[in-house]
C-alpha cells in the first residue's frame, strides 16, 4: 500500500452551520437519532456537561471490552476511556511534580481492532529529532549549529477498525484507520474521521483505497470483522451509525468552543453531537 494510505487519521471537522433554520429541516435525520439529540441537548447546545460514570456505557463496557479481546484472528490494539485528567511521564513524580500534560475528556469510548493477517501490517518512517547519542562531533563539524538534527524514524503500522461508542447516547461509529508505532517509542492514536488527501487535495476514502490496493481476500477479511463488531455492539443495544447518517448536519444545534473547537459559525453534524472532546 502506498504511504499516503498509511497515515490515515481521524478528526472532527465541521461544516457551515445554519442555526436559524426551521425545525422541519431536521426531518432528514432518522427518528432515533433525532430523539436522542433532543434528549441530550434540549437547549440546542452541545457541551461536556454529563458525568461519564452515570452513562449507560458503564454497565456495557466490561463485557464489551472482553468481547473485543475474544474476536478470533484479530487483536484489540488500543482502548481509550472517555475520562480525561492529568498525565505524568515516567520520569516525573505525581506527588511532587506538576502534570506533564493533560488528557482531554471525550464524549465517547474508543477501541482499535486489527486483523492478525500480514496484509494489515506495513512498514513506514517519519522524520524526528535525532537522539542525543547521535549528536557526535561529526555533526558539529558539518555545521549543524544549534538547529535540531532531523533523522528518519522507522515505524510499524497496523490497519484496522476504529470503533467509537458514544456515552451521550447508545450509538457507535466504525471507521477504517491506521495506527503506527515508531522506534522512538511514540505511537499514533486511532481517531474517527479521515482527513487524508491526495496531492490534488481530494479527500481519500480509506475503505475504498484499501479495497483497490489490496486483494479481495484482505478486503473480505475487513468486511467480516466489521460485521462481527457491529453484531457485538447491536447485541448490547448500541446502534451503529453509517457514514451517510453521521455526516448529516443538524440545523439548530450549536457547539461550544470548549467541546467542538472551531465550530463557531459552522453547522454541527450528527457525529459532532455524539462524538466530541473538551478543548
């Protein structure tokens, strides 16, 4: 697979908002989606105002997590909880040092599952700053000065399904994603909206790209895994939203800057109403 397909990431971009539109425009939404939005955001504002510990997902999570770990011929490679909070690095003391960073809170729990087959593994590299042990006299003699020395960092990637389960309402989203682990110890996180583009600026459909780049057997493996995941979610009362549904705008619904960055003056989609993060 060409390298542009390996750096698929997800984000929560929003389109232009029509907050003043009449409510009848919202009839294009499925009834269950519309009712869930009305219950969750009666004031028409999306905000991180709920307690994750009071979500329906608390009862669902233990068995669902076990089910992901037991999928035959697949691996649960990442699982991220919705709750945020302070983070201390390995060389920091939580009792004496301030947090090194703050983990953002999300409105959804996330899983990343990849088939075990070799067809879903790849090698890649990225540029990074050279480690101190490589900053030898030869570098100084070459005239690098104080500018950081960049060097290639090898990485191993996995292609699979990122599964987001909303804590706001029992809805899930399943999208194709790549996750890469680099030799310097860093790892990319699975995210739920692709913004990969071709050189011409056209957005890449990750699933369609994989289908064309790989053989039919590999693609069918993905399709079957997605069906298993969907069945697992549906069994526990979680409805999987297809892309054509979560891409729909929700006129009249607004997003706060602390939950959907950059949303000011833009429309909120179904995805944004259930899957967002704090700023």
